C-alpha cells in the first residue's frame, strides 16, 4: 500500500464523491464525506511518519506511462515541501467538512464538489509531470467556481466569475510555458524532475517562460497587483471554502514558484529576485493598510492574507536558508492560522448574521471561550513570540535582512500594522460594554470547537517547537537553493 | 502513385455507393408510406450510414491510390473524415427524430437530404481535382440550403435559407473564379498538376496570390472564417436546431479536409521532418495566420453579448474554426494531426451542447439563455451534461476539449508561432466569459418555473453517448489520437 500512498491520498476523495452522488439523505452524505476526507488525513499522517526528511530526493515516486505518444506520464512524488503541503491540505479539508455541516441547500452537490476540490488540491502538490500538474491545477477551478457561485454570499456570482477568469488567465500562459519547455528539452519531456536545474536557456527564452509561470502563480498567491479577486472570493465564499481558499489555494502559488520557477529556471529567478522581494514588500504593507481600513471582519482577514503571503515572497527572494525556510514555514503556519480566522468569522456570522466590526462590542463577556480562541488566533497572526506565526516571520527577516536591507526594514512595518489592525479589532469586538442586542448570543458549540481546537493546538505546538515542521522540509529546500546561482 | 481505372475504382467507392442507394431507398420508402414511417426511415438512414462506416474502415487497409482517372483519392486521411461525417450524420438524423423542431416535418425528405450532404462531404474530403471539389462543395451547399429552410412557413427558417443561398452562391462563384486563374497559370485542374506547374515556372506572384485568396473565400465560407462568416449566426439561428448542430460540425470538417488538400498537397511541398514549405515561396501561411487570429478573436468577442443560445453557439463555432486554423497554418504534420484530432473532439462536444439545447427546446419553447435559469434544480442531468460540454468547449481539463487545444497549441509552439499561441490562449479566457453566462444561468440563478423537467429517454441516451467521450477522452485520449495519427497519410505529389 505504501508505494501507492500518494495516489490513495489524492484519489480517495474522488471515490467519496462517487459514493456521495449515489446515496440519498443529507446527514448520510455529510458523514460519508467526512469519512472520505478523513481517510486521506490518516494516510497523510502515515506519509509523514514514513517520509525520510534527511534527503532532498523525491519520495513515494509513482511512475506510469499515461499517453506514450506525447511522453506524458502519471508521475507522482513528494519532497519535504510537498509533504508539508499535503499535510496542510488534508487537515484543512477534513476540518472544513465539519465547518460545512450547516449547509442545507443542494447538500449532495456541495459535498461532491468539495471532495473533487480536495483531489485537485492534493494532486497539485504531488504531481511531478507537467501535464498531470496542469490537469490537477485546472480541475480545482471547476468545483471552486460552483462552490462560491452557488453557496456563496450576496455577490457570489461576481466573485465566482472573477476568481475563475483571473485564475484561468494566469494558467493559460502557464500552459504555453509548459509546452515551450517541452519542445526545448531533449528528449522532449514533461517530467519536472528531469527539467530541474540550470539548462542554459537563452536570456529571452528563460525570461519569457519565467514570467509566464510567475504570472500564473502570482495570481494565485496573490501578488499585488493581481490580488483583486481575493477579497471578493474570500468574502463571498461560504466559511469552509474561505478556509480552503486562504489555507490551501494561496499556497499553491508559492508552491509553484518554488517548484517550477526556482527549480526549473534558476538563472531567470536570480535575475528577477530583487523584483520579487519588492513585490513581497508591497504585498506586506499594502495588504496590512487595506486590512486596517476594513469594516467587514471577513474582508479584514482576507487582506491580512495578502499581507502575510508577502512574507513568503520576501523570504524566497533572499536565496538564503533561513529566508526560504521561513517562507515555507509561513505557508504552513499561515494556512493554519488563517484557517482559524475564517472559521472564527464563520462562528460569529452564523449567530449575528453580519460581520460589521463596529456592530459588536463586549462579546468577551457573553462568549468567553470564543473570545479566548479568537485572541489566540489573532496573537498568532500578528506574530507573537511563542506562537506559530512568529517563527516564520522571524526567519524571513533574518534571511532577508543582509540581502535586501531597506526592503526588509520597510517590511517590518507590516508587523506593526498587523498588530494595530488585529488588536484594534479585538478591542472593538470583544471589549467595552456589551452590545444589548447580543445579550442572548449562544457560546461557541462543540462542532465549531472541534474544527478550531486542533488548529489552535498546532499553533501552540509549532510556536513552542517549530523545528518539528522545519525539519520536514529543510533538506529539500536546501536542495532547491543549490540550483540557484551562488553569490547573487 | 497508383492510379486506378474507372471500373476498378468502384470497388473502393463502396461507402459512397451505399449512400447513393440509401438516398433512393429512403425517398421511395417515404413515398410509399406517405411520410408516416418516421421510425423506419430513421432506421434505414442510420443503418446505411453504419454500413458505409464499416466499408470506409475497411479502406484503411488499402493504402493510398487515385480513383476515377485521378479525380478522387482514397487514403487514410479521407477515410478519417468519412468516419466523422457518417457518425455526425447518423447522430443528427437520430436526434431529428425526437427534436421538437422537426417533429412535424417529413423525415423522409429530411433524411434523404442529410444523406446527400454526407455523400457530398465524402467527395469534398477525397477530391484531388478542382472540378471534383466544386461538385462536392455544391452538393453539400445546395442540400444545406434546403435543410436550413426546412421549416416551411417559418419566416426565420426561410430567411436563413435565403441568406445562405446568396452568400453561398457568391462565395462559390469567387472560388471558381480563383480556380480558373490557377488553371490558367498551370494548365491543370488536378492539385498535383497545379503543384508541379507552380514549382516549375517562375510564378506570377500576384496572380497566384489572388487565386489563393479567392479559393480561400470559398472554403472559408464553408468553415466560417472571418471575414467570410457573416451568414453563420443568422443561418444557425433560423435553421431547425438539428440542422444547426449538423452544419456546425459536418460541412466545417469537410471544408477543412478540402483546405488541407488544396493548401498542403497543392500549394506546398513536403519538406523534411514532417514540415511543409509553401510552393514557390508564396507566403500564404502568414495570411492565414492573420485570418486565424481574426477569426477566433471576432468569434469570441461577438459571442459575449448574445442572449440566444443558438446564436451564441454560432459565434463559438466561428471561434473554434479559428483555433483549428492555427494548427493548419503552421504547415507541419503535427499541425494537421492536431486539427484532425480537434475535429473529432469538436464534433463530439459541439453536438453534445446542441443536443442539450434540443432536449431543452421541447420544454422551454425558446433558446434564450434566460430559459436555462435554475436548470440544475429542474433537471440536474441536463445541467451537468451541458456544463461538461461547455467546459470542454472552453478547453478545461479533464475534458476532450482540453486535449484538443493542448495539441493545437503544442503544434503552434513547436513551429515557434508564439504570438499566435498567445492570441489563442487569451481567446480561451474570453470564451470562458460567455460560456460561463450559461453556467451562471443554469446553476446560480433561481428557476422561473418550478418542477422537474422531463427529458425523453432517447435524448438522455444520445446525450450520454456524447458525454462519455467528452470526459473520457480527456483522461485517456490514445484511441482517438492513434486513429488520427493513422489517418495523417494524405497523398502528396
């Protein structure tokens, strides 16, 4: 079984989808979905235990010929980066199933699409053949479009098509870049492993191909100025889908940059590194400023993601071990923390039916447990030492400081701004006199706690002992770094 | 090259002979039954097409030869197209049996006309002589005019037919004039003779280019290349839906087949490595590349504001002609192969989309996008099927349409037409916008009328028949790909 572990993790949800389509009864569908989302999580934990983190080699590699005439393979495999992302994906997907328990319209469609989405996401992190990668990348779009468009908020149609158009716009250029790489390689191949390293492409070719990939991934991250789909999609999507969007989908952009731009086109990456760092800084500051201006709690969380993803870019662009490890750690911790934040927003929205930050007040008295968990997530998000968010940002700064001095210094403003908008929000929602309207607001319930507690635990554990996660991908990231030209 | 005498040729002409016989039998049966035997007529038509298909497949083993004193070629290339034509014709005749549009009409005449078009298309795909090409093209055109105006007494249908006739006559005239110039320059109507003639002498560049442009106008009209596309939306909207579905795939494919014969076999020379060189250094590929870019861009942009689904799909077929033209202009076997593959895929997914419109038209009494609101709650089957066909038309994996586009773009990138590839992918993004309008209506909007929408079992079966390959070929496309690869061999001088 272990040699097919990645295939199982990826495709068990599809099996679940088929079953969901065949059975009747809303509750049964939800239970079946939970089971078929739980199995991949259990398998991912097994993967984690079997994974040998002392080598940068791809592991659990499965290779089968798919379409021989075009040299397309079914090639799956993970390195430390992949394992971390698979773990994050399976965990957040499983918890999101429970966050979706309140769905009451079109239950069958919702959970079928959700399971399809999970397969697409997992596949992206496991695929090592370009066509396979692209198929998974696009397969994810379809369920996402419907999940936002059918089950979303008031402006769901606009948000759904905007998300779809932006992402497709990015990915079609990626397709051209994939084909261009295929035709210059000799023998022609879509195998990413074979294409890794500096192949001595000409300046124009490598620059064009690099940008074609970068724009595709930058839209997903999202990097300023391609970020405008994000607030719409995140705000209109149902809670669980926001969690997936922010927790997993954004990571695909950074994952793609590391896996493809960095490993396959190192020379062009070195040439564009300064620009990437600059974009990272803009993301950090611009995202934080936007977040501060928001009145809608969900929109605030959405913009805080823009800000936090900027740290990934800055760390990556430094080409140093701490910087790049910080970037990957940020992918993981941001996934966990922002997942918590969106779940938290969902809890209050289900009760008060609005998300206006100024419309609450004094909820700390009425919902003490909820206030406690929110504080934990907020403090983790603003980078309090001892919680998960701190280490990633610290590593990024350590790595980037010597390379891009003034950019790094400017970026620290993001931390200050982050503290400002998060604490200010905390104060307006939970402190002060209790808003009389909400005297009867019920406390957070067991199901909601079940989705939040595991994430909270991870935030604390990683905060105390970050080495546990860093060890997973450290060697692999050093491997990717070794492709890059030294001394840039 | 083997040239087979007239009488001997009949052995290799069996599919066409079957169709000719079937036309007569269907007409006579219909006359005897006085238009009452709808089922029998449909059955006879489908059976004859099946028989023709079987005999056509046998021709794969024969290899390549010229028939009837070098008028017609039998080669795997022609056989592939015949298979496409017969499958499409059979599917459309079957759907016409249940379509509300053609419920009241005389199916015998309808089927006979469809068979005539099928016969004409077979000739178009295999003709290697300009005269034979004109005969094939006219056979297809004239029968198509009648089919477009088949709803007697329906003003839109009659208008569509009239427009079709006028455009068709004008463009055929221009094409024949262009052919006469080629004949004047080379002294031959045979495409190999023309290739030889153009290669031997110092070419009259202007005259040759004018001739090429005129011929392009005739063929371009059949496959709706911008700027020869004007008839398309009106005719597609006015004609009965089964006819629209048929026109959007059959004659279009036949036009491409003829175009490959004229432009590859006639106006190019085989170079090395599966690439082709334009004869006498005439730069017609650049001209066609511009047409390809214009066709897909115009088709997609014009589709955006359409509210009538038939019109929208009409513009979408124009855009798809543009995509396929990309594979054609790169002048390589990979490009032609990509076009062959795409034609097969396009036939499946486009007919699928039209079949859903037919299944809907029965209930909705119209083809407006607004009639599709909330379809997913009324008939999940139709909504999901339509979504699959539309995703395939957009070119999203895992669907056959994605693979088709993948090969087209691969051919374009391989020959380093980067700008054309960029125009192509941007067009895919634009196309998402208007296809998504249908998706939005079906899935996001609330239904105007409540209650389940009944879908006849026959329509369900036909849609499933197309749905399975639309998704299946997206995951495992070797069968169609291998067939197309086998069919690449077309006779070169």
